[in-house]
C-alpha cells in the first residue's frame, strides 16, 4: 500500500488483483487541498470496490489558476496514500485520466458529485473509455461537498485582508 513509483509497479499489483478476482476502482484528480468532501468521496468509493487506486494529476498538468497546485504532486500523493480508504496512489504524468483508465481498466471509475451536471468533453471521453473495457462510471453523492478552489480563494482573501 502507498505511493507507487512507476507503471510497472502498478501493473504488477493490478495483475494480482485481477488474478484474485478483486474489483478495482479508480479515482482521479488534482487533490490539491484535501478537504472533507475528498475524504467522503474516497470513503464512498472504497465501499464499492476491493482495491481503490487514486491517480494524482502531475504538477505540470494542473490548470487551476495562479499559485496552483499549492502542494507538489509528490506531497499530494504522500498525503492521499495516508488516507485509509485509498489503497494505491500514483502520480499521473499525462494531462487527463485517460492513460490511467487505459492502463488500469477499472471496474468502477469514480468522480465526485460536482460532475453530475458536467458536459465536460474530457469527462465524457473518460466515461466512454471506462465503459469500452466493461467498467462503469459512478458519481459519489454529495453528502459532504466542498471545493478546493473555494477554499484556496477564501484563504487568499483572508490573507489579503490581513496584509500577508
């Protein structure tokens, strides 16, 4: 368990999972400032699979605005790996989740409730790729919901008010 350092390591673990008939899930995202909504998302996802893999968007592909990501991909991966609901974490060095989906062929691909109204072309491509290999996309509910972007703006606003 923990942070995987390369695709070969991921594929070895995946072979073991498949050989033992385990249901594999994948969550993918930036996970920059982890908040209760992320933890809830991982917890819900982990209840639907035997092994939950999480891929973290590499720093050079994060396009959330200036000064983002706040934490490096290595730090984000270490932190996510410490969450008990996440079995394996890897940094994804491609711009979208498609490479990870193609490599893992997850039985279940999880996205947060914030994607329920999304017509994002990338999300539709990810969903099609998951479904083409026999998997399905599941949106976790919004029992606890927040936004890293909202939290970052709030912190920056408070710092500006204090003159930090």
